[in-house]
C-alpha cells in the first residue's frame, strides 16, 4: 500500500503522523523556517515575465503553473540546498527543484504567484536566472555557461602563471628597484583575479550571509579577501609577507576543480535531448513538404512513411497500421492498430505510409515526458541524499569554525603567518563537495544502468523502497506469460466476416493483449462502418457499445461455457445472448520459473493475482513455482487492490492495462508492457524490454546503490579527516590544498563508476 504517512519537513523521511521524524530535525528546521520572509516589490527588469502572452511561452503544463529557469553560478550542493528553499521565502511558490546536470530550476507557482518575484528572489540569493521557453533547448545555455567558466579559468591561469614568474625572481633574491617593480606588477596581475575571477565566490558568500546559512563560498571568500588585504597592506608598508602567488594559484585550481565536477555532473545528470532519440522527417498536411519533429504543431496531419519513426503522439487516421512498438514497450513483435487509436512518438511504421493527426507537440509527447520525468526526479531527495546534504552542511560549519579557532590560537601564541596558512589550507582541502555530490552521482549512474538494462525508473525513492520489499505480486497475462495471444479455435468454427468486422470495431479502442491478438489475426478485415454509441472499455471486464437498439459486449467467457478452465476465451454478446466464442492460447515465459525461484531464494514472497479461473491460475502459478496458497484467482481489479493493500512492503508487476488499481496500491509498481498512458500514471517503473529479466536486474541495481553510497560516504569522510589533519599539522600548504581538493571528488567518481561496472 502506498505510504500515506507524513514526511519530515527537514529530511523528507517518513514521520508517521507527525511534522518531523525526530526532535533534531525539528530544531534544525525551525531555525531555517523562521528566517525573514522575502519582501516583494516590483522590479521593472522582470515585469515582462508577468505578462499573459509571455507566460504562455514559458509555462510547461496546461493545468499547472510550472516554469523553468536556467541558473548561472551553480557551484556545489549548497547552491542546490539554497535554491530549493525558495518556497520558504516566497509562499506562493509551491515547489522548487534544481537539476545540477542542466542547471535547470523547476518552479511551480500558485495562482497568486508572480514570475517576476521569483526571478528577483533568485537574483537576491546571488544567482543569475534566465527564463526558459517551453520549446527551448537548454543545452545551448549550458554551453554558454561553460564558456564563461573557461574564460575565468583562462584569465586566472594566465595571471597566476605570470605572478609565479615574477615571484620566482623575488624568491631568488632580486633586489633594488627591480624587486619593488616585480612586487607591484604582482599586485597589478592579481587585480583581475580578485575583481573578476572571484566574482562567483563573492556572490555565493553574499547569498550565504543573506539567508544566515553557511555556504562553502563563505570561508573561501573570507580566506581570499583576508589574504589579499594582508598582502596589499604589507606591500604598501614595506613588509615582505605576500600571498599573491599562492592565492592566485589556489583560486585557479579551485576553479579548475569546480569546472571538472560540473562537467562530470552534466555528463551523468543531464538527460539526453529528445532530438537525439527521434530523428525523422515527415510530410505535413498532405503536402510534399518535409518537416522536423519540433516544427509539428497540434492538430497537424502528418504522413509517416514505411520504416520511419513516428515523431509525435497522434490519432491514427488511416484505417489500420502495422507498428513496431519496441522503442516504448520493448516488444519486438509488431502490433496492428486501427483507425482512432493513439500512436506514440517512438513507434516505427512497418506497413505502408500512414496518416496521423498530431495530439501533442514533440516536447509534450509521452516519451518526452517519460524521459524528462525520469531525469528530473534524479534531484528528488531520498533519505540517503538528505543525509549526505546534512552532513555536508555540518562539515562546512565544523571546518569553518575549526579554522577560525586554530588561526586565532596558533596565530596568537605561535606564528601569525603560519596560523593563517594552516587555517587557509584546512578551508580549501576539506571541501564537502564530494560528500554531497556522491549521492546524486550514484543515483544518476543507477538510472543510466537501469536504462541499459531496459528499465525506466520514474523516482529515485523507488530504490530505497526496493530494499524493504518482501512481497512480489505478479499478474498473469503478459507478465508470467508472454502475452502474445493467438486464436486457438472458435465457436462456431467459422465466424462470419460481418461479426469479425464488428468485433474489430468494438475492440478498436482497447490496448489489451486480446484486442491486439484479434487485430493481428484478422488484419485483412476492416472495421465495421456502423456507428457505435456509448462505446467504452471497462477495465477488467471488456468492451461494450450500442448499435441501434442493441447492446453488444465482449467479455471473458463465463465459467460454465469454458471447455477447459485453463483456457483464455472471450464471447461476443448481443443483448446478453452469445453470438460467438473465441479461444486463445498463451505460453508461460521461458524465464518465469527461474525468476520466481531467484526471488524466493532472496527471501521474497511471490504471489499470483489474476482474474482467471482457479484451475487455470493453479496450473500457471505452480508451473512458475508460486506456492499454492499464494495463488489468487477469480479477481476483479478491486479485489487485487484489496489483497495488495493487506500486504505491506509489496511490489506489484503487471501489464499496465487492467492492473492500474493494483499498481497504485503497492509500494513499488512495475509495468512490464502495454499502455504507455497507464504506465506513466500508475507505475513507478516501466520495463522497456520484454520479459521478466529486468526485475532481477532491478534488485541487483538496488544492491549496487546501497554499497556504492556507503563506500562513497566513507571515502569522503576519511579523506576530509586525513586531509584536514595534515593541513592543521602544517604538512599541506594552501597551494597543495588546492591541488588535493578535487581528489575527493575524483575518488567518489571512480568509486561510483566502478560500482556500476559489475
């Protein structure tokens, strides 16, 4: 059963019916939430965002006020933590989520919220924000942001290199006017570093002071400003203590390290562009004019040629189409769709050219939503990610406090310069970036691994729930069996063509395996041209419609009409009278028995829940290795839901068609194939490959995640303790600290990549 308990306001962990999961979280959160509320005022720079005609360009959802900003200046997890707290300052903001892979901040506003206020608030927090149009490609903005970073690195490197050249001469003993000239030249070369290259650190530090929250840029900025001020003071007064060379060098190395980490994040956390997934050209509105997918608009009629990928979601206008759905469902076997059915972007046309009426533009298609949601949810906070965030925040406070106390004590009692150098080295080397970066990187690698194994995961919290899963519920048709139904025999032996056409027309709205089996077997017959009224599909029951004064229904064959209770059969009814019966055969998947055996060996309880008759359910279930008392038959969708709700820590795996209630009731829901619509709305996980083998891979990935997270956390903490101790002992100076700082991030990256190589 889905967890309906409250979530802790601070860490996001389940808290029963309380507001916080523990007293510590309450104390931590109250200190943050009592900050001064954001003061709204109209800023003319952002007023254009509130104009209705502009908001239509930016709004991502037709029924929710969801917008995206591209944020410049993102450096580490502290930036994420700060920007995701926007609703605390601006109550009209319902949700704020940042994807570090693309620097995209997703904002959802209430009806009273104003985009201009959000834009100004982001600017107040120290970041530059640019609104993103719903059709705009964010990767161009990412490239621009990276060029800006590279420009700062180049200028800092050039200045630091020349400062070092003059410093070598100074250290070698140059004297007289040349010595004075070289010292002042060092200052001149240091000014671009101080007033240009370090701007991102100043912004981060200022934002930290505004919200009274420690940010990693605050101690770095203080060290930079203090060392620069002391160096300039000593230069003016004639003292020989300067830090221009070491300060410029460690700032250069910090910028390089951050660029390296940012590129890594974008490599692993950024989603693939839909343009890379679907590359096709089609004819539009019956004209011989080729158009790209992004130029197709809703209501356009497009012609998709044989062997071409369908670029948008749309309604089939042609009488029928033979389609390869493997891009979405993983099924290599083609399916026959009939006029009026929905075809999704990514399907491939096997038959001759077909005509489709576009329903959704390319960026709004189901596959686009699935990809976007999958990667967007990478930034959602699981319990372990929250733990890493809190530890990184505490590490900043501890390091900053320790550096100040050490500098004050050592500088007063022993050596002021040495105390400053050691404190600065501690601040630089004990960076928490790797600690906070490790968790989202691990989840990103898990998502990538899952994709390679044919698994689409919608939410990272699923992996945490998988570790607690004890009960596995299987649907039968299309899950334990392959779902590729074929007509075995019929009654009467020959069904009249007019009835076949009527059956096809009744089933034309259905995505059930039975409907596809009929269309594939009878694809030479067109649907009846008669106009049906009140045409509907009732999940778990069948289809029905009125034709004139008669009611026609297609249902599963009743118990007393089955010759063999292990068969699957349907009947066509006219006003409750049976006109014909159709019997199907379905085969158990080759891997079903081994999958159940593996899960049982892992102390999982496997169940079969099906609407089929008891005898048939027992034959299939026991052939797969499911215990007799774990086999439930003769179930309606509501019955499946009730059974699953009585078993906590459950996973339901079904075909995504008539199992929506059961899927929504389980803690983890898996759709193996079928309706993409229901897979998007009812399941946490969608198998893109046929069969049950991805289920085993899913549990293996979950184990990899747990092991990798523990290993990364241990590596980060051990590194910071050792490196911090060496810095305070004077064995690492600020320059070497800047060299060593990215090592922790490199260790975490190597650990994560290695963890998912298995």
